[in-house]
C-alpha cells in the first residue's frame, strides 16, 4: 500500500521495466527458463516490454487490449479528454469520490445496477486509495511510458486480443484501426483476433472463447 497511501507519489510508481525485472526474478525463483506469457489490460505494456527485452525467456505471448499510442501528443490528448474533469492535475488525485471506470457505461453492460455495485464493492470500501492508485498509475506511469520502441524486438509468436466494442473501436475508431494495423505490422510474428460482443475485459466477459484462443496459440 505504500504507493496508494501517498497523494504525490509519482516518482515512487514502478516503471514498466521494474515490473519486467521483478518477473525475471520470479521466473528465476521458480526455476522457469522460458514461459508462455499472457498479459491483459494495463499489464500488456509490461508483457510487451518483458518479451522484447528478454526474448530468450518468452516462448509465446498473448497481449490483450494493448494500447500503444503513436505519438505522445495523441496519448496525452486522450487521457486528458477522459480524465480532465476527474483528476486534480497538481496532486494527481481524484476531484471527487467517483471511480474512473464506473463512469464508462460500457463496462459490465450485462449487469444490473445492483450487480455492478457488488463488483465495485471492494473499491468503494477504500475509494480514496483506489482513486489515488488510478490517478498516479495513469498520469505518472502510462502517460510517461512509450512501448513503441520495444514492439519490433518481440520475437515470440504473439496473439493480440481485442474486444469488438472496446473504446478504441467505438469512441475513436480511426485511432483504433490505425493502432491495430500498426501493431500487427510492427510485432514480427503477430496476429490479431477480436472477441465479439465484448467491451474491454474479454477474459471476463467471454471466458471460454478467450481461453480457447489462448490455448490455440500455446498448443495445449
């Protein structure tokens, strides 16, 4: 909780390279030389970084919902458009009690309001810490990290999975199409699959289909 408990902890937030180093240590401790690596959501940045900087350790790679902005201006513009009314720029904390993802109506669309409240119950129990985590993570880590230089260094066969109705396909379709095409072109052995009728968390929304896709890549 050390990062969560500080409202101005931008310098203390782990960098993606730090996470990759920790994963290195975990694999060493587990006696695993090479692994099939599956990364979803924000962790896809870490997965891509690890696979690019340690290609000898990754047999096959799955990246779900990887978002790689083409330019820093594009990246900053999107985050500011999404969170300008939610985040105090100077302190990197939420302006009120809202949890960012709850503001997006396409998250868990199949749930009733009561069910959605249950999903977020843990976050509500400590909304200040959760809010600071989002603010610090998004504003100080993802907004300062460019994964693009690493993508062409990924050697493992790579499966890119995206939700058919993800924000980059529904809210910014030109950006989404351009990004997806660029990722397939840049990552040497990549292919892209869409999971129909999903909105952002394919492994949760369509678990069976997601699992079949992943297992087909790693041949189990």
